């Protein structure tokens, strides 16, 4: 009997841990032409025309810097005059709510006191659902071939953000995953 209870608790704790880690999904869309060549230079349109892709200027600057840093580390050169690759990004920041059912037991059956059937009071248990606020954030990056003026691909990274503290980290992580996917596909097409 004890090993079954321990097993159930282990499964419950593991599932809560997995739910706490919000994943980032990357979706590919809008491909007009395939990747055919190895690009050597790029430009970020948002930076050149002073167009914000995020609601806050700080987060927008972080994404611009991250895109430029990753692509330059891969050997591409930032060229605003005659780039081979044009990059444009935007975001959807959608506030949402979800209802969470909680069970708050002030007297658990372990630890603080021994269970006593005469002390049971059903009004002590708070079984009301609560509402959690979160934000569904989509980071959308367009990769455009400047010679043909057509989309190579649009990659969208989707994640949930529960607080303003974690928003910056998750947006940067989504940007990294998008750039990693683009670089993988461009290397795959070169082979």
C-alpha cells in the first residue's frame, strides 16, 4: 500500500513540474521560395525604419540585438546598403486567463496533526477555483530573399508567460529557437 501511495505522489509532483515549465513551440509558415544559397549579409528592417515589433522598447531592443548577435556569430555581416537576407520581426502579445481548481487543506493528514474524525469541518476547506492571468506571446520573424523579394520562410515561436519577470527570458529563448531553426534549415539545404 505504501509504495502505491509513494508512486502516486511521485507522478503528481512530476506532472506539476512539467506543467510549470512552459515550452516554446516553433512553427514554419509562408514559404514562397526554398533556401538556395548561403547568405552572407543581412539587414533587420525594424532597426532601419525604427519600427517596433514589441509593446516595450526595451524588449524590442533586446530582440534586435539578439538577432544581430546570433547571425554575426554565424559569419553573416550586417549590411544596410545591399543585403542578401532581409529580416523583419513582430509579435502578438495576447493577455489571457485560465481557471485553476485548487484544494487548500489547512490540516493535512500528514505532519502537523493526526487525523481526527470529530474535528472535521467541511467549511475549512477552500475548494473555490481561482483565475490565473497569463500572456500568450508569439515572436514572428520573416526571412526574405532581397534579390527575389520573396519569403524564404516565416517562423513563429509561441510561449506562455506568467509574469513580467519571465517575459524577457522567454522572448529571447523563443528568438534563439527561431534563429536556430532557420540556421539548421539553411545548412540542410546547402548539403
